[in-house]
C-alpha cells in the first residue's frame, strides 16, 4: 500500500477536545472521526487495527470451544420485560418504536436474546454445556461519554454466554473463559489482571473485571503486586491446569473500588506488596446462575425426567475500547508502537526521495513487491516529504518496523529499524525472515 493512496487524514495539531493520549492519537492519525457525541466512524487505519483485535478475540474464543453466531443490534422490548430488566436498565437504554408502534431497543447487551434463542432449541441436558458468542455493536446512552472510544455510546463488544446444567459445571465454563481472556490479552501485548468486581446491571454474585494498568483508567484498583508475576504460559487448556491457574489468581488480593475493604486489604497484603492505582477495564465476566433462565423459563430435562433452569454466565470484551487501551499502554514519549499482532502493517518502507534521483524509489518498489510476495503487509511512504518529516509521521502511525532508504542503506543491505529498539543493516532475505519469525 502506498501512503499517498491511504485514506489517513493526519492532523498536525493535537485536537483540544481530546484529553487523554489514546483519544488524541486516534484523532491525529485519522483512525476515527466523531459523528455525534459518543458515536464514531472508524476510518481505514483504525478499522484495520480493530479488525485484527477482533480476530484474536475470536480465535481465543474458538480455542475453548465457543461457537460464533450473530444476533441483531435491534431487539424486541418483550424479552426484556420478561426478564424484568426493561425498567431496571433506565435511561442508558436506547428505546425505539417501529412503524407499528412495537417497542424495540438497540441492544446494550444480549443476555435476554441469547436465552430466548437457547430456550427455543435446547431441551435436554445432553446438549450441555454450550458456549455461544458474537461480536456485535452495542449501544448504551452513557451519561458521560468521554475519552473517545474508551467510553462511548456505540461500541463493539465480544459477548459470550455459557449454559450449564448445574453450578459446578457452570464454574468450569467460567474458568475456561477466564483462561481464554488471559490468553487473548497476552496476544494483544497487554498484561490484564482479573480483579473481583461488582456485577452492576448484569447481576449475579461472581464476577471479574480484566484490568490493564493506566493512569487514565476509570477503575480504581487495590491489589497485591505479586499477582502480576503469574506466568500463564505454564498453563494448558486442560481442566485441571485451568483450575490451578484460577487458584493462583485467587491467592492474591485484587479488587476494584466497589469491592474494596480497607481492613481486608491491610490484613491480606503486606505494605511492600500493596498496589493502589488506576486501570482500564478491557473485559468483564459474570456468573449469575438462573437470573435470566428462571424468568425466561429456559430449562432442560435431566436424566431422571426432572426439569432444571440452565445455569448461565456472560463474558464481555470491549473490542473497540481495546484499540484505545493498547494506545494508552504503548504510546510513550510521543512514539507509538503497535504490538506486531495488531499493527496496521508489518513494516514501513521509508525512502528518502529526491527529484533527480530515482534510485531510492526503484529500490523501495522492489523491496515492497518482494515483501508482498512473501505475504508481508507493507506501507510504502511514496510522498516527497523530507525524511525527518516522514519519521515524525511514522512515530504516530506506530508500525513497529521500518526499512529506511537513506545514507545508511546500500544496494543489498538496508537500514532496518525496530521502533524503540535497535537498528541493524540487513539483507532483504534477513528482513523477510525476521518479519515472518515475529509473526509466529
Ligand atoms: C458481559 C457480556 C456486559 O455487558 N453482558 C454481555 C456483559 N458486561 S460489561 O462489563 O457491561 O461490558 C463488557 C465490556 O464492554 C466494554 N464497554 C465499553 N466500551 C466502550 N464504551 C462503553 N460505553 C462501554 N461499556 C462497556 C468494556 O470493556 C467492558 O468490560
């Protein structure tokens, strides 16, 4: 892709309405554009990154056996009346009427709708357990939308739902999802810590928020520092291994504001291990038993002929929020570096282009087609700006690797720079291998 062809409206100034660095960067690099308060269009650069995040979230859901479906954004009010949440949800819910006057709403979440789908088709315990998910836009008429896509009205969420025959089995599903979340955030280059949290309008008595540390985060957290040292790579997806991992996390105190109790914190965590800071909630999982299955009459027949309400949990990841959260974690000293897994391009080619000398341009084209042939996604800066201006631009775009065609590159060795890392002189073959190895 040529930079001159990419629809990427870069801004020179920091937009004054943006208070935190992720919002500033997203506007400056034309990742998003506000269309009205708390509602954004996703432009090509931002959309490409969000799609990569979505795909990683999807792969980790599939790995634990969850099945993808797609529910609509618009729901009927009826099922919400059945569950009793229609009135409880209050003004955050966007209520609409169709031309027949039928009450509808733009889904803020899907517990009711998935329960309705499930009760219509599953009748026997033999079909359980089930894990279903979708990745779909949600709407919440937030009282104070702010920080760009971090807290907005329309956002992209992965929401999964588990169905089990009893509490014990349901906790296994919960733990599986707990495991999938840790792996998902790790692949996104983030350290997200599960923290015991309040359940709010979703309900239930067991819940964890997955939090990444950031000064600009809206969640206040209290934790034992040592929880950050848990190594999830030592755990496999075997039931026993997942259970052990869950136990490890449970050993350490880690809670959000609403679960915090001073006496507990001081008793359970030695002073030198206490960490009180702020974080961004990138995921939230809940176990609520029969909170929805009971009023919505979603039951299955057991072996002995008795009926039981299915036990349910729900599990959310803020896919669009993650774009901003990654920036908060990775944008430092005015330089962005996207993790390889979600970077909009694998590598940038930045040639110094002179009017009367086409050699760098030809070199850049050759390198570009060689890398593309090897399935490496390249962005070639074909503008005639000075190299220093190009570097400034790329500091914001955040592609983690650059091939710089200037005084330090020859005909067969090229200046290869790892953003925030070392610079080497490499052959094209070495560059290719390095980039392909990073991917695996
Ligand atoms: C779990 C899945 C739920 O809605 N029902 C289905 C449950 N949980 S939640 O915590 O309310 O939301 C899940 C994740 O969505 C992101 N999120 C938001 N992102 C941007 N703007 C918002 N206004 C917003 N609200 C929630 C968060 O990442 C949250 O963890």
